[in-house]
C-alpha cells in the first residue's frame, strides 16, 4: 500500500475533472464552480476519497427514501402497488419465501414448494443469513415488522458495501480519485442498490481491482474468489487479465492470482458442497433451468415470435454469443499499437455477459457502474448511459404493474416495455462502443491523456509487450478516419493549466 507521503503527493497531483470535463465543470457551478488554477488538493480533513464516500452515503440514503412507499405499505398490501411506486425489492419477500423468518438454514434445510433450497451462491446466502441473525425482532412480532427490520438490516450492510466499492474506485487510479463520484452519483446505483444482494459482489470486485492496481496478486485473487462465491460474474475478470498478462509476458502474477481465486472460492464453497451438495447445487441447476427473463433481447424475441424458447437452446446460444464476444475482446487486446487498460477489458467482458445473457435484471447495472467509471470516466457518456438505465428501471416496474393489474391494464404495455429494453441495451452498447474506440485509438482515452499507461494495471502498468498480433489491416483499423475526428476538447476557460 502507498505510504502517507505517496498518498499526499497523489492528491496534490490529482486530476481535477472540472478542468478537463465540460459536464463536470458545468455541474460544479452548483458548488461554486470549477477548481481554479491555484487550487491545491489533499489538505484538510475532506480529502477527495472522503468526499466521495460521503456523497455515496447520501445517495444511498436517497435510494432508501425512494423505497419508503413500499416500506410503509406497498410490499404488504397488494402486488401492483410496489410496481407503480417503483420501489420493489426482493429482500423482504425472500425473508419469508426462503425460510429465514422460520429459522431455516440455507442449503441445509429444505424449503416448502418447488424451490426446495435457496437459489443463491454460498457467500450471498451467508450474507442473507447473517442479516437474519441481526434482525432482532422477536418471533411474536407481526411479520410485516420483521420484514421491515430485515430490509433495514440488509440496507445497512449493503450501504457498507456501497461505500467500499466507491472508495476502492476512487483509490484505484491514484491521480483520479474524483472518478469515484461517477459511481457515488450514479442514479441507477442508488435506485437499484437494495433490490437484491448484488452489492456484496460489486464491493469485493472493486476491492480486487484496487489490489491488482497496487501489484498485490494474492489479495486480488482472494477477493475475486470471494466475489465469485457471491456472484458468478467476477470470475470473468480473469479472462482479460490472462490476455493482458500474455501480451506483457507477466505469467507469474496471473497464475498466482488465478490460484488464489480458486483457493478462496473453494474455502467458501467446499464445506457446503461436502455436507449439503443438493442445496449447494441449487444455484447452478436453477441458472441452467431458468427460462428467458426480464431485460434481455431474448425476451423481445420470444414476445415477438409468440412462443417460448427452451432454456437449453438459449443456454447454448448465449454461451456461443459470449464466446464470440470474448474472442473479439481477446483479439482487440492482442492487436494494436498499445495494450488496452485492464479496466477497459474488464468492463467489456462483463458488458458482453449481461448483453448476451437470458436475463438482464435491473440491478445488474451495479456490476457495470464501477468498471465503467474506471474504463471511461467521461461524465457526458456516463450520464447518457445512466439515463437509459433509469428509463429501463421505470419501464420494468410499469410493465409489471400492467401485467399484475388485471383488466385495468394500468401501466406500460408490452410494446412499451420492449422499447425500454431496447433503450436499456443500446445505452450499454453505446458505452461499449466508446470503450472499444478508446482501445483502438488510445490517444482518445481520457485516462491516458496525462501520460499514464494503465493505472489499474498493477504489474502491467508501463510493462513492455512481448507478444503482439499485428495482422494485415490492423493499422487501417486504427485509422482515426474510421472512427471520426479526434474528440480532444479544450480545457474549460478559467480552469487553468498544469494538470
């Protein structure tokens, strides 16, 4: 970890987004305007990282306030009310539906109905169980009060996860701590934070990215292994890391990280595998057998065709599409005059996963937000993407209100919901296209415009290449004429130079 002197120096040299980003400069007018030429950072109690953390807490609290109609009554009085108020959460419903209210132990005790066992990965199940233990309302209290308390306990724990994620993003690029505000102020981050338990995996993944940026391969691997024990998507980050380490010839750090991840995952999963295999396997069998669900382009296809597609067919098609995307990302990493940044490829591979998956739940945006802030920290593009996600957030609840309102048909009909899905997917594809452009034309990458190489790359940062594919036509592909004119913009007037 950096010394106090190094941290202070990093803060003094921190890139001020109000001097380099026109949207950040315009937004800064609300708090006194862009940083001046002689402004100095790092002094006093309110460092950049602390400000980002406080903003994250404030936005998370606003997200909790947005859930008040459901907390007060909509979760408990009718199905459609929680949709019309856009405040649905799985947490209170699963407190009862997955046996926590009855004291059942996840994976070991059978549930009633068709579910049989908890359908979440082991570390997420442990998180849910700990929250249940901390829900100190007596069993004699009305169930509504117990569900409310369970949601509050989970919200408190998830707030800690949110702050960890934001702080890790702020510290990953040492000279760009203010990029953490992209995560802290992301509207979709606040709106979806307490829908489910995804923030646990998001926090562990963000911490892993921070550890890798500091050259700590073992810590990175352990955190990725734990994150994968909470949600499967963090394991995808090992793919981009493999390709980048291959290009740079850094095999030892990658192997150490991969081995550490496997060990950490096994430490969490092996006891449950050995003593409650059926319960442990429920998550994987449920993922295979689950049909096409909300938010995916597969749902649009089935609704347009008018008949369902077998889960086995969708599973194979999704794997094939994801495999093709991974091949494209690997080729992008191995072709070109400059090695991509780790955060760029990490964002692309997770985005490819959610885009090709048979379900794209509204809270999945949490997976992408920290990676997007590290991959392309430009406020205009980030907010365009967030606007699409907010529209989808409203669209899915209005569609569910429509389907649950019976003959009243109050809400968003199927065609409107399909349009919301299209906007949702196009917003993600828009950001993907910009990250790809930054990789092909590294001079347009805002992170590299101050002369740095890969501040989140750890041992990859500044490392020479030892293996590069440069097929015929690669230079033509990198030609700026193919992608349009350079997008370098002049600094905000009055902001000063010296960044």
